[in-house]
């Protein structure tokens, strides 16, 4: 799963990326990328049972985008920078808005004051503007094509319908599209069609207190936007992540956390994208795989390898709780708890699946 971290300068994106990727993100550049393993206690329990040579957690591919200066505050409107940023965001599956709630006199806020709700709204307005610009540019090109005798009437009608919707401040994902319109939109990637989560970067005192200035207002606005909200103390959590594993839990508990920031952010991203995990187990490997809710057994097989999807025969499926209770797949089979499912079976979160295939 590919997510992008975007925020105003000084919001703490780099520190959050360091936390998520455990300091393994790529070097300096316009966009820094790193892989973030997603903690999952179910993977740990399965590894304890099967004692595999390798344990593989699900991963988030995190891209830190350059700090965004809203057009209304940028010299000359920041048009070129906005276009470049939009192009960097479009291939990503989900967007995490990083907004700042912490006060730090040595890190001046680019807008002169700390206001997480204002910053989140400014970022959202930028996404709407980027999508509106994409619609305008496409309509201009369609108009030029028409002058040359090339007609794209359906696409023109579609984009003309989208323009006032975006101008009214409403996201693309709130529109209804026919199957034909969805086919026309397939080559495009609209930012306001993507799932969005909001990461509020707080300091450790705010995290302990469970509040910060503007928290209720931001929470209400995020709910209106259907954007999951997670609070992270990126600086202190990144420092805790560098400690030996046996010491981390104690320090997390000291600042009032039951789990690390990556787990909380991953849950928000999974919620926004409507994702679930299933597991494969064995003496060689225990691994978590990610699919969209509603994925069929055959589609889940394709996440592992296209050959398994192509040659799919059946899926052997077990419930996580049954595996933990019985301690082995053999015991499940003896008790009739290992089910045989076909290609159209809908995978459920937390199931252990073994695919039979032939190519």
C-alpha cells in the first residue's frame, strides 16, 4: 500500500517518516520513500505457533512529499510547485495530511501561528484546486481537439459536470458516476477521490493530556470529510523506536500509549482504504498480506503471485482464533475446522489461507 505524507513546512513530516520507517527512508530529494512494517499482534502469535524461519509483516510504502505552501500564501501563486506536487501525489493510493499541533518557538510555523484545523482545511483546499486544474486543463484540450474535428462529447459532459462540483468545494469521491463515466475517468487520478487520513503531530505533553488547542473542532471537521484522525508525537515516538525492543513498551506506557505510532497510523490508513489482512503460515514463513475488503479468494491469490491466481483450484481457509486455540493446521483438519472454499469466496480479515493451484 502506497501512502503519501503531505503537510506544510515544519509540520514534522520527516520525523514522522523516520518513525514509520525506523529511519530507513531514502536520502534527500523531492520525495523521500521508505517501507514501514505494520505491527500486528496476530502475526506475532502465529509466528510463536509455527516458529518459521522468516516472519513478514504487511508494509506501507511511505512517501514524504515536499512541504506544501498553499497557493494563496505562495509567491506568484506557486503554480509550478503545485503542479509538480499534484503529479507526485496522483500515483499514491492514500494521502496522510500531517498537521501540526505542537508549539516550538525554534521551529516557526510558516503561517505565523499553530492552528491544526486551519492547516488541514488549507491542504484540503489545495487538493480541490489541483483537481479543478486537472479538469480545466482537460476541457481546454478537448476544446482544441474539437476544433480539429475530434469529438469527445461524453468526456466533455462528464468534466463539465465535475467542474461546478469541485468549485463548490465538494470532493470527487462524493459524486455518482455511471459505469461508462468510470471508464472515462480510469486514465485520471483525482486527489479528492483518494482516501485521506489526518495525522496530528503533537508533543509528548499534549499526548499525555489527550488534548491540544482546536482538537474538538478538527475532530468534527475530519469526521465531516470521512477522514480518520490519528494523533502522533512523532519526535518522542521516533526516539522511543530507536530503543531496544524490551525498553519500548515501558516508554510508550509512560507517555500514555498502548501501541506505537505506525500501528495507529496503519489502522487509520486501512480504515480509509477499507483494507483487511489475511495470513499464510508454515515452517518457512508466516506472512501478512493486504487486500481490499470484499476481495475474492482468487483475487487474494493474485496478491501473492499471478500464477497462483491463474491456476487457482481452491483455498483452504482457517479462522485465526481456531488456529491459536488448536495450535496447528493438522489439529484443525482433524476437527473439521479447515474449510475448502472456491474462487468466489470473500476473504475475511484475519483468516489463514492456503491456496491450491496448478499452472
